[in-house]
C-alpha cells in the first residue's frame, strides 16, 4: 500500500485536478487513481470529517465520485449530530437536493447576520411543519439528543409567542454536570458545553443551525437557583423602513441533582426576541426564519463561538442604546407636557385676574 498520500489542503488548490494528487512508492510517483477505490473509500474517506471530505472531493473526478456517496455523508451527519439518526428524519434528509451532503452543508455553519428580508415575509410560503434536531455535549460527551416536530399552521401557533420546547414540563434528563459555585466555575462550564439546534423545513428541503455552538452566557437564576446556559443567534430583520435585529435565544436550564451528584436538564427551549425585549409570535417568527433559511452561511470551525459571542454582545449593546434613546425621548415628552400644562395654567390664571 502507499506509504504517503499528498492532498492539497486549500480549496483553491483543488482546481489543479488529479495531476497534483500523487502517491509516493519509494522514489517514484503515480496518480492517486492507481489506488483501488475500495481501499480509498474504506481506509481514507471514512476517516475524514465533513469539511475535509468536501475538500478531498474537489481534488479529482474519481475522488469526487467516491466522496459524494450518500451513505458516507449519512454516517458523518449521524456522528456529528446523533439526533439525525432517526428513521423519520433520515427520510427527510434523503429528499434534499444532494441528500445528506446538502443537509450537512446547510447545517454546519452559522448564518450571516447581514441577511435580511428585502420585503415583508410571505407567510403563505412558510413551512407548514418544522423539525428541531438538538444535541448537547459536555466535555465532548453527548448528554442530550432529541428531535421534535412542530406544526405551524394552527391559530395558536401563529398568534401566541413563538416557543419550541424539547422537554415536557415534568420531564428531565440526568447529566454528569456538577453545580458551579464560583464565577470561574461558570466560565469553565461555558467552555465545556456545546449545543446544536438544527431547524429543518421538510417540505422546502432546507435546514439551518440556530445555535452559537457554545453558550454566550452561563449564570445561576437568583430565585430558583437553577443554572441557565444561553445560546443565541442574531439575525437581521427589516421592519418597515428601518433595519432591526432579533435574537433566536436557546435556553438550557440545569437544576436538581442525581444520586451521583450531577444536575438534571430541566428545560431546552427556543424563542425569538426583538430589540425591545418582546417575544415574537409564531407568525412573525416564522416569517423571519423562513427568510433566514435562504440566508448566507459561513464561519466554521473554532471561530463559531467567538463570532456567536461577538454578535450577542453587539445585540445587547444595541438593546441598551435603544432603551436609552426611548428613555430620553420619554423624558423630553414629559418635560414638554409639564411645560405645556404650566403654560395653560398661567394663561387661565391671567384670564381670571384680568377679568
């Protein structure tokens, strides 16, 4: 078998086709196509992750054919997101334009914040059913995995605040997470947790990841004592003539305890919040999500959490500035109202005295 295999890494290098992809046998070289496809597939391609496999597929026609096989991408999807290894969901994924490969490409990266609708959302074209595939890891160990279906055509969904719950109110899941006591413990927990929330439009064959990968904040609730980890994705939304932003906030609550000392997952929920701190209803949320399905995608790898926290902090800053502007406007209006009232009172008094 070949002793070494040289594959170009930068995507731009793959345009050189198979001539730059060589296998060394002692002092001579030959095309990588000389290796039997079964050996390449079994001993090389099955060991790669999704991004690496996508790069390799650009090296030559032979590798593209091998690296595009759907069962290979199905295994990658299931290993990356165990929740996708569900018969109903695998059937949905198989309907994507290029099967599991298209699903992986749509679900791995973050959405771009600058993707906003250019017109009011057309709700009639919105998905009638959504799948939420959620996976939570603690120190690279899976502690929570579940898929929930949500219908979006009922009156209560469109009129009430948008919310997707992965757990019933009385349902819990044990974890090995110990309760953090100090600020350092909270920071450590934020580094040890990762979450993926893939929202899937089955009819439209579209998917996107609504998570910041790592928590943007971890703190203990002042009343219940539960530990709350927040994941967030900030999306742009055009409202009338001004651009605004909304937060797709994912809240994970940990509380109670197990016999081994670990906390319980008590809540995993998704809501959409505007810059006034109001939760959007199902109709408005669905319009934004419907447009975001077609949004730009980017920011992969280790930059996910950095970009997610940066966007969240920027969103909080804009919320504070917006609140301060409103308070200043209200103070100005109050002052004008008081001044106008004093002026009217002075006019009435003058009229009475002149008589």
